């Protein structure tokens, strides 16, 4: 009767999922911390590329902030941010990104965030730990049940450490014993 009608009405509501990526939150620091080993790293090449070709203001933070406001006003049920949250995977960028994303606590509670190549760069990059400590502490892959269990999102980190000038990811089978 009435309970079935109510349940059907809830199931009939359109679900709105917003997807954004490549927001490249950038710190205002003119250069990453200098170490001799830094000169041959992918992060140095990324910094050089940003400064020489893209410009430090190519990805202004106010665009991300406006996008989040729009998502809120449009009544988005869930947000998927799929990678390249930061530009160089330095702590200042993670702090700034977390501040922007967590400003709306309600929307923050409805986000799935996956790192991109700019967030982790290489196997030894501190960005891996910074991503976990500021944005998403759980290991990947992750299965998120969202919108009251009506939608499941499989969040996969496909970032694979690559040599300089190579930016690629990969996939693979789910971990042993996990079935999606």
C-alpha cells in the first residue's frame, strides 16, 4: 500500500551525478622546494611546463569554487572528482584543494575523489601520502554506494609510476577475492 507507493516515489527521483577532473589546484609558491635530485624529476618537469607553457594561472581556483557552487545550486546528489586535483603534488596544493573541497561540508560528504597522475607523479612521490592524508585515506580500488544505495561507483586509481615525459595509467583485475 502506502509504504510501497512511497518507496516507488523515492526510486523514481532522477539522480544527478556531477563529474569533474583536471582541476589542477596550484599553489602560489614560485618554485617547489629545491633539492639537487629535484632537477631530474617529473615534478620539476611539470613545474617547468607550468611556468613556461601553461602559466601559473591556467587553472584558477575560483573556477573550481564556482563549479562547486553550481553543483550545489543544481541539486547534485553526488560529485565524482576523477584525478589531477593538484598540479605538482606538493603539500600546499593539497591543503588548498582540501580547503576548497571541504568548504561546503554537505557537498564534501557526497564526493568520490580519485587521484590522477599529477596527484601521485611517481612511486616515491610524497603526493601519494599527501593525497591520502588530505583527500581520501582509503586504499584503491573503492566501491562507493551512493544516493541511498541506488548507485554504486567503482573508484580505481590507474596511476602507474612512469619515467619523465611519459604520462600513462593502466588497469587490471580486481584484487583477489573482490568481485564488483
